């Protein structure tokens, strides 16, 4: 298995410097990760550093709370696409979901999906640690109905990250209508493989190099 092809090589810390982002891109080129995932202020830099590498630029939107206005999320997503992003990881409106405002949640996602059009795949971050099983199921349904390409477990900034149980549930919910990204706390090859076996199509990790090296040594 080419584990690197599953990994979004990620650095989303508030204090990430330009040199750290460049190093992330150098590693992505060397190991051929699926994408480099960063905050939107780094979009142009990452796109430039990954030019002709085959590695995509992935940008988070409405991150990490998901509580931005839908129009703001859409604007951030479109600006990122204009600067070269081809994958958008948007945080769902979590509070709206929990209070049962399902039309608001779906509209929020659809606004971003329709704004970026065919230019970028949209992944919807559920922040599963904040949701009940029923809420996770509903969130997946709403994301699919809104046209999202992936559902994603976590921001990595919540009280918990990806679990095998959540990935299985999400895969069961979306079936072949969308893909699943496991993210948050995945630091070893064993963890990554468990997520893939559970149904994950993509792994978000800041430990991508370590995971690939483990794979090459095994």
C-alpha cells in the first residue's frame, strides 16, 4: 500500500512560520503526499512551493470553530481556489446542527460547494467529539445532500480526534456518495491503517513523514 497517497500533510498551528510551511511542502514533494493542508493565509505560498509536484493545495475554511458566516466561508474558499487550492476543508456550523437547524447547516455547506464549483473538492469537518451518534449521522446526511465530496472527523483542535468507530459510522452513512477523511490524533502507521480499514479514504496528519517512514521500515 502507498500510504503516502492517503495523507494530507498538515500544519494548522497559529504560530506556523513561512519556513515551516516551506519545509512541509518539501516533505510533501519528497514523499508524494496527497496534499498539503494549511490555513488560508498560506495558500499562495503552498501553491508556489508545490508547483508541478502532483501534490494538491488543501486549505481549511471557517477553521477551527465553523461559526463564521456562510458568506465569509464561501469568500475564503473562493479566494483560496483563486490562489491554487484544489481541496477545501470547511468546518460545519456545529451549533446549528446541535439545535436542529438542519436547513442552516445544509445551506452553509452548499454555499461553499456551489461557490468553488468544479474547481475544488469540499470536505466537511464535523468535529465528532462534540456530537452524539445521531448528530454524526445527520451531519453526514446533510453534507451529502449539500454536494460535499468528503466528510471529515475533526479539526484536531477539539477535545478529541478521529476514532475507528466514528470512521465506520461515517462510511456507513455516506456509502459511495462521498468519501471519508480521518483527522485528529493520527500519529502512527498502526493508527492510519486502522482508519483506512474502517473506511477512511484520506488521512489528515501532521506526522505524515513518521507514518511513511514506519511503512517503509515494516
